[in-house]
C-alpha cells in the first residue's frame, strides 16, 4: 500500500476517533470513570479492527485471486475496474469510467453477436435490417434455454471500457431497489430498462405496470408500449389507488392459478400468464401520498417470486422512506450517485456511490449479493422511435393488445352507446367476483344476443370500468331526484329492447288513462316514468291497484322511475335497483347503497347527471349512464 492510501486510511479514522477521545476526556474531568473507560475501550477496539483489516489486506489482498463479474467487480473493500485495483473510496473518480452509450447500440450488438462486447456493434448492419425486424428476431429466437426464466436478462449499459452490462431481474432479484439523488440518472435508467425488456420479450410473455410519482415525466412516454397494461402518475391519486387495488386483484388471481394447477410457480403452468413487472419511480412520494401503498406492495414483494410478479422500485433515500419488510425482499440493489455516504452503505454496504461525480449521470454500483459492479447505464436517444418499432413488431406477429390491469375512474359523461362500447373495450376481459356479476355485466355482443339485456352506460368495480349491460331478470326500480337522468335511462332501455322483435315493450307515464293488458304466458316489459303516485298507497289514482298487481305478475317486467323509495318495498319486489345518490347518507342507505359506497363519492358525483349505483343480488357497482342516444 502506498503512502497516499495510508494517509487516506488515517484521515478516515479521525471523524470517528476524535469525538470519542473528546468524550472520554470530558468524562475523566468529571470523574465519571466507568463512562471514560467505555469510551477509550471503544477507541482501542476501533483501532484494532482497522489494523487487523490492514494486515489482512497486506498479507492476502495482493496475492489472492479476485473474482471478476461482468469485467468489473468488487469482492472485498476495493473496486476492481478494467483490471485496476482501487483501494480508496475517492479513487473511483480516477478509475477508467465505462463509456456512455445509446440503448439501441447495445441492443443491436446483443442481437448481432453472442458475445458481450460493445465493440461488436456494426453501424452498416442497420442498413440491411430494420430495427423492428431485429425485435421480431429477438422475440422468436430460441437459444435452447428456458425462455420463461431468461426473458428478463437484458443489457443495460457498459462496464470496463467496452463490455456490456447485463441484468437478469428474475435470477438476480426477483425484485430490484434503485437509489440515487436528483440528476443521477434514475428515470433514464428505468426508461432504458423497460425498453430493453420490451425489445427482448413479446407482450404475451411480459407486461409492464408503470407508477410514476415524478409527475409522469419519466415513464409516461412508455404508455405506448404494447407491453404496458397500466400507467399512472402522482397527478392522478384516485387512479393510483385503483392501480394498487388492481395489483392486489392480480396477485389473488395468480394465487388461485397456482392452487388450481398444483404447481409451486405460476410459470410452471403450460400456458402461464405474462410475467408482470411493476416499475415505481419515486416510491417515497407514492408512500407519502398513499400511506397504505407500502402495505399493499409488501405482499407483492413477499409473494411475487412464485407468482411471476416483480418489482423495480426507485427512490432517493431508501434508508428512511421504505419499510424494512420491502427492503428485505429486494435482493438486487442499484446505487447511483447519492449525497450521503450512509445512503450508499444502506444500499450496497459501501459509501463509494457518494463519491461519484455529478458530471457522469448513469454511473452507479450494482449489487446482486454475490459481487458489486461499477457500471454506467445506457441512455435512450429516441424513446418514441423505439416504441414505434416495438409496436410494428407486435403488429407483424399479430400479438393481441394486452388488456388493461386497471383503468382510470369513470368518465364524467357517456353520451352514446357507441362511446360506451368504445370505452369499455379496454376492460372487456375481467375476472368476475361472482356469477351474478358475470351475468349482470356483459359485453356488447352478448347484450345483443340476449333478449332482455340493454346497454345503459359504463360500470366501475373499483379497479376497471366496462360496459354496463342491464340484464332483466325481474322488476327494476330507478330512484333519484329530478334532473339526474331517470327518464333518459328508461328511453335508452326502450331503444335497446325495440331492436329485439321478440320483446313487447311499452312506455307508460303516470297520467295515462289505462294500463296495457298483459297476455298470460308471454313476457312483457313496462317502462313507467314518474311512478311515485302509482306507488303511494294513499293516492287517489284509479291505476294504483293495477300497477301493484303488475309488480307482482311473474309474466311482466316493470321498470319504473321514482323520486323516493318511501312508498315501496324495494327488497321484496325489485331485486335490481338503479339509485342516484343524494348525498344524504340516511336516505341513500334507505335506498340500498352501502355506507362505504356513499363515502366514496366525490362532491361532484352527488350532482353529476347519469352518475348512479346499480344494486343487484351480490352486486353494488357505480355506473355512468348514457345521457343520450341518436335514434
């Protein structure tokens, strides 16, 4: 060891020894002998420990072989970069830095050669093969390995002078934690990582969920990838809460798959679901704005390995912002430049990352538990160009668009049936919570094939919204104050049933002179508007008794609109109800809405035209009714 290194070791001891010596001296002056003895004993122990490490390094450090991984690894207290030993933390500034490179260059090199050298990239090869064709080749390539286990091994940058830096999230993780201060290159590395994964695996093998709590500036651009099944930012907190619920539902569905097939890993199923990688930028902001998020993500971290769900979390300060349970499951650690050496110690066990120059964004240390590697991540020069080529490749191979894992909340308005069907297409594929839910909510094609089904708008189960098709299996009560859209729903149902020649549908108003006759043995539908007086037992209307008999007739479906449920036994005669909330909890609960649903409504929802709740046996969903049809 040279004189410079010895001096640096001595200087590194002073910040620890001087305070201890001063404390011991003060204790001696105050005649607190025991405290002084403990203080000086700690000083002696610390000096002895460092001398032991120094002697061990002098005796065995230079002669013992050191393992090298990816061309640049740390196996003891030093960094080995391009066969150069760095014996002090600050010497990382003097080490040969890996070059900065474009993601497309290293991905092209990866596909053109089985070697891992960046020097294998040949610009002329791009003239004979388009990028989307290279992506297709990568998706179809069979190198004899288990593709499910190797689809996440991608090049992310460089090490040494010309070597590619590979990361396999599945085998080295299964979860990754990334730390770095502002400007260190975290978001750029996340972008490159997601794009590299998308260029390596087709959408039916790998899906991405993107939670960008950096205002959407980092990951929003990746929404265009065919692999992306959900993307949300901190500007949409309600959407983010739905995303967390969607992840919990997906976790439960995969647990059921594992149990159903009797396997230990969901990837052992003959046709497994796509691997789901959840990418979170600025996880600290997520946990601050949605406190329950950490608890929900902890389940994914602890159970995700066997369920094909992997986490990549990015934060500025993992020491104080992430729970111990989360960090315990993050075997793969990436530390870019940080301000505090304690943050680097928390991440990789060494303070080296605190000495990385701010002029080298993307430079960092990678720790997979076996070794520590100095690397520099690749940047993405043109994200949109790469995304366009990935989409071309998916279209060429006829990969179906992946269904959204979660959707945004219900839109404020749904004007036409065509708009309802278009909005519901993204969430057509779903897992029913009950058989009743499956019967109640169907897509447009099934709605047209069933004689007593009508599309009335969109419905939301808390995670995804989809087409709301009202299946008539009995009477339906529509309850709400004037101006909320009751008459429009009746007209929508009338229009839908009029397209079916086997259905006898009649629209009735409260001031009509007579009610239609009912033919025994045939199903008929009455649509009754403003039926409050007909339901009132104290009314003087002569049709009151006939209306009540019609309600009890099994050959007749009565769909009626009232302002208040006070005069009718809804639970007995109306298994299905459409209720427009009033904001008065006692009245809404009387109508049948649960207190939890009442509290979930925003103030605007209480006056929004068409915003209602559908209640049926085993079902309670918020809906946005279509406000008009073009007849």
